[in-house]
C-alpha cells in the first residue's frame, strides 16, 4: 500500500454518523474492509446494532420537519456545494473506491464524475418542484395540487458503485426535503463515509443524513423498515433480496424504489457497424469488471457476422491487462471476493460443458486477490446458465440468431428487464426494437446509457421506480390535492 493510500485511509471515518456526530457502535464491535486485489484488511469500520439503527432513524425523524421547511434554494445550495467539494476531492474518492472495490482507477474517476452529476442535477431540481392551480370542471371550486416530501427515507446501497449509488439516492431525497438513513454495503462502506464528510462540510444540518455501517444488513434494516415512522425504502441489489424487502415494506405500506437484477441483451444485427458494436460491447461488458446490473449479459449476434464479431472481440480482450486497479494500464481489476470468482467459473464451466467454445480467458488467476481472466465464449447453447443468470464477472457470452423475430424472442426471454443494447444501421428496425424489447432502458448503437438527467430503472423483475431525471425527485414527493369551494 502506498503512502498516499495509507494517509487517505487514516483520514476516512470509520464510525457511525448519527444526528450529526461520529460515534462508535453501541456494542463497540467493528468489521474489516478488505482490498480485493490483495485480500488485506485496509480499515476496520463500526458494526452497528439494531439499537444504533433506531437511533439513526430517531435522528432522521427529529430533523424531518425542519429540513422539509428549509427553503428549496437553501437545499439547492447545499447540494451544489457538495458537488463542488466532490470536484475538489475527486482523486481521493477515486482512489478510495479502487482500494476498497478494485475497479481500475480510470473507471473510478468516471464514477466520481457520474455520481457527482446527481448532486448537481438535483441541486437544480430542488427549486423546480411544481404544483398546479385551476378551476375544477364543474366550476364550483378551485383545485390546488401541491407536492410534499414523503418523509424519512431508508437506503440500502450495493458494493459495485459505492459513490454513484449513494449520490443517486441521497441527492433527490435531500432536494425533495426528505431526511435519510443510509446503510452502505459491508464490502465497500468507506466511500459513503468519506462522502458524508463532504456533505457536512457543504453545510448539511445534523440529522438530515445518517449512516449506519454493519456486517449484517438484516440486523439494522429490519427494525428500521418495521418502524411506522419510516415512509420510504430504496434498495439497489439482487431481485431475491428485493422481493424480501418489498414484503417487509408492505406491512407499513412504504413507498419503495427497487433497482434489482439485470440480464441485459446486446443485439448485433447483420447491418451493424462492427467497429462501433465491438467498442460498445467492450464497454457494456467489461466496465467495472462486468460487475454491473447494466452490464451486457447475453450477446445475441446475427449468424452472418457472429464469427467476425467474435474474432474482433477476442483480439481486444487478449490485450487487456489484469492487475490492481491503481497500476498503470490495468483494465481488469479483481472481482469483489472469491465467491464471485467461483460463481463466474461455475457459469463458464456449465457453458463449455454444453458445447460453448472458449476463445479467450476462462480461468482464475493464481496469487493474492480475487481475479478472473477476461473471457470470451461463442456458440453458447440455449439452456446454458450463463444465459439465464446475471454473470457479474468479465465473461462475454455469444449466441446467434437468424431473423429479427428470433432476436426479439431471445432478448425478451428473461424475467428481467433493466436495459438492452441494440446495434443496427436500420433506423426503422431500431424503432421497432425500442417498441418491442421489454426493458426500462435501451442503448441504440450505444454501450452506456446512464445519465443523471435520465430516468434509470427497469421493468418486470428488474424493479420499480426510477432514479435520475425529472422522474427521480418524484419518488420522494407525495401529491396533495386541496379543493377550495367557490362562495
């Protein structure tokens, strides 16, 4: 570990943040945070108890009335100041993410830029919360429709994008006038703790954002979700866990936002520009070492261009450098832990057992850390687990199709519906795919779709609700209608 990394980690908080104060867990317990590139512990973080969780909710409830009454311009200014601080500390944030999560430093910098945009976007949306006023159709009274903050909100964020997932939830909540309790991921809590410092420096009042870190999500989540004072739950993670949380939230009829699993199809038609398709595929698959819900999972390529597509992809993948994300030129960092490596290996083994051809990679990397080679498979057969499950690893699996109807059937043959990618130079076909693919987002000749100004979310079992865009702030607002009768 470098001197800079050591200094950064020593100045990153390791306690809970409740009611504007950094405090130890009630039990005094901690849990380790490890660098997945080395397996070494880099920090010990407070391990919250159920009592700590309720204390955090107490603080959020106590701050809710005053924060909701805070002028929109003031809320806007705080978010804007936080965005500015992120720009000033972007190198620290990027390095911290690389250390605790493993992604290459260039990608970590990209996440800081992307995550920061949610602060800037929602600083602008905070002053644009609209209502309406007008005569009712009968002419008997005036209708007033206004928007109010939902209230105290609880966030559970994932480990794969520790900065962006925090800002994508916190920024719209604060803009709308809601207070927050956030439970960062056990594997990557440091980025959220560091970011919380920046919110405080930006002028955020005590109790508006509270952070509870824990090695057990259930231990802190269950009592918060069961508390009738909570009004909103937002979760990003697996569909399996999302179902459980929705069930828990139903007891108090909580507003929920769920950004769940994905199984994104990447469809390449015979008329596609293959250079663009290959570049888009590499980004859609290998960004974040394949550990993204938006990662392309199934490459559905027309049989006329499949061999050439696979050849070009393989040439590029064989050039990728594996290593610790802080090293110069590294494009493939470690997976988050050894369980992830083993799961990836199982999916590849199943595909090859069913007849898939291994063109590149396909093996674990010896030595410290949890690395798996970037991998290309072609001729992946129907029924292969790799076509049904979310890979969450650096494996590009190619299947073929013959007709547009077959491509649509294969792309939609999943319970998930988060994002799809389509490459074609036929504009009419592109519009047909927009209409027929069952996903909440789509990249048409684009390998990345996420943007703070756009609504992020899926259909089917990929979740409910949207984050980002004009739609994002409305997840934290409730609509109130008032009638004033004419005299």
